[in-house]
C-alpha cells in the first residue's frame, strides 16, 4: 500500500512540476492533489474490505 501511495505522489509531483514549474502555486496544487489522492486511496481501501 505504501508503494502505491509513493507512486501516486511521484506522478502528481511530476505532473505539477511539468505544468507549473517554479510557480508560486505549484506547491499549493501539489499539496491539494496529494491530499485528494490519499483521500481517494483511503476510500477505495476501506470500500474493498
């Protein structure tokens, strides 16, 4: 499960860095997308059980 989270966060980081680069909003968008992804992974994990 931790590998899945790490993989998702790396993809989100690459996506944000590619599109926004060193923009001031890149960190905010990265934090928001990471939180959203972790929330969805958590929902899916507990829905399967």
